């Protein structure tokens, strides 16, 4: 038996006839379908962190997804580079019975596959960021819930219109790559003993944290997940789908591709969202450096953290790699606030390179399939720095009253639209959605509520806001409006 057989992972849920003179690989075709699908285009109108319309500089979900695609591919490519240069590839040295470098190189995702997974990873995010996600989860709490990653799988495998009933009909490996949390919604709720409140009177006055969904796939996609699992042994399937729970938190297993995508997402989130916040003056040099010792577990030891990274980077530099003297990481952090735009950008680029070039592999014992036995990791002290930057953005931007107030407004829009539409779906849904609702009402356990949820989840921020104005604001809305 070979170390890794890719043919089963290139399969699709329904037979897909290749066109005449088709020369592309299956993963290249996955990439092309994603670039051209409507769900991907809608990401240009969805919030990343900062609200749309406040500036034309910062990221949307679309640009963020493009950056995750590039960074994910770069991580895989740099691992191949390390293999070629015979550099260390495992975070804890050689593993027992370590596969050959050639075998690991074959296992790593291609550029097109990793790019496709990066483009797809946020397709399921609803309007208005995590506020919209908690709002939809509250609305669907009695009908199977809602979670953005789970909705991504639903869009790819069912909702997009490339193959009716099969979504984009992507390859098995792409679906495994976007399956960050291989636990169903009902299973995750039970494992963590989650109970959602019933808000009397005004349902949009929910507390976001109390209605935050568990990380999962939706129960409605159970058949899709079981099809993905056909690429694994029965033993691997059981372990993969039944992760341990520690301190009421599920310790999810991930595939190699999903682990690379998650690292790319974390790197882009921490570095690029910091860049956006600095450029619109939400984070100043003073507030940034005041937050570092406060948020780092060791207080002022954050400087020792930077020094530890310097020791590793200087040691790994090839002879004469730099004409100038090595620049300490602490200095790089200071230059993120320089008045020279080009210098600032170069130092953000250096941070990205440091994280990308130090990602390694780690073995998860107990799995037979190499696609889930090996995961990409960012080892300490690099992970500590990335986590610290993440915390700074969280405290100074995401948790700020100004951002949370706008998020709450989106939360209200989503909940009020859902509550009104569900009172009379045949009156308020577009004709095509009415047909889908009527069919689902007769067949689905959720009584058609999932169709309303899909409709709202697919909206851009602007579309949802205009629909809200049309339905609730007396002096807005016309039969001639085109939303």
C-alpha cells in the first residue's frame, strides 16, 4: 500500500464529465469554479472586521479570502522548499517511522488546491460578521442552528447552482480541507452542554456571547460529511468524528489542508487586521505598545519573546544573506507605525514572511491516513507572537464599543428580517425561494426554516440593510428598487 493515494480524494459526489480538450487537474477545476461562483463574489459586500463604507482601504471578506488563499499556498510551497533544502520539516524532530521527504512532498496540497480551499473558507459567513452569525444561530436554535463554517460546506456541496443539488460539486479533498470542525451541530451542543436563552419581547436584544454557535458542520449536511469520510478507514473516521472534550471545549482534529488553511487565516487575521486598524488610526503606536505587556502572559517579557525569535532567525540565516545588519523583530513592530507608507508595508510583509516560513508539520498519533495524521503548526515562539498580535486586535478594535455598536445594528437587522419573513414566507420570499420553502416545509424536519436562513445568510451587508429599510422604514422602498 502506498503512503498516500490521491485518486479517491479527486472524486466528486456526482459524476462530472470532462469537456473536450480539458487539460486542467481536478483541483485546478475546483479553483476555477470558486473564482466564478456567485457566493464568492458576494464576499466583496460582507464585513471582515471594520464596517463597510467607513473607508476604501481595509479588507472585506473577499480580499481577506484572497489573501488566505495566497498565504495558504505559500505555506505549502515553503514546506516543499524546506524539503528540497533538506531542512527540518517536523516541529519536534523526526517522528517514529517518518515518511520520506518525497512522500511528504507528494502529500502536500498543490498551489491550486490550497488556493481553492483559501478562497472557499469564508463562503458561509453571513452579513455583519460574527454578530450576524450569532443572530442567525439564535433564530435557528430550534431548527438545527447556524454556524458560518457549516454554512460554507452547505454552499459548496448543495446551494451553489453549478450542479443542481450538488452545489459546486467539488472534490472530496477540497471538502475535507474546508471541514475545519468535523462534528455535527447537535453533537457539539450536547458535548458542550450548550443552552440558548429565549428572549422575551424584543428578540434582537440577545447577548452575542450567549448565542454564539459551536464550531461544527450543520446536521443537514450529514450525508455530505459521510461521503467525505469514505476516503478514510473506519477507525480513522471514528476517531476523527469523536474528538476529546477538555474543560468543556472540543479538541477538534483537522486534516492537513484544513490545518494549513487555519494557520493562513490566523496569520492574515492577526497581521492584516492590525494593518487595517493602524491605517485608519484605530490603533496608535502608543496604544499598541501599551497593550503588549498587558496582554502578554509574561508582561514585559514580550521583549524577551521578540529576542528569542531573533536568535532563531539569525541562526538560520545563510551566510551573506543580508548586506545590512539583521533587524530585530521589536524594531519591525515599531516600523509598523512609520509615516513612510512603503517602509510600513515592507515591515508588515516581513512579519508575514516570518510566520509563513516557520510553519512546520506535526504528527497526530493514532491515525492511519497521512491526510489527517499530519498537521501544519506554527511552533513557539512564533505562535506566541502571532497570538499576541491577535489579542491586540481583539482588545483595541473588535471589542471596542464603536465596532460592537455597529455589529449590534447588524444583529438587529438579521433577527428582525428573519422574524418577519418566517411569519409569512410565501408573502415575503422571492418566488424561487418560495418554491424551495414549500418543498422543504413538506420534507425537512426544520419545516423550511433552513431556506429562510440560507436566504439571509447569503445576503451582503448592503442588501440586508436595504431590505430592512424597504420593510421597516416608512419613507424608504419602492417597487422600482432593485436590491
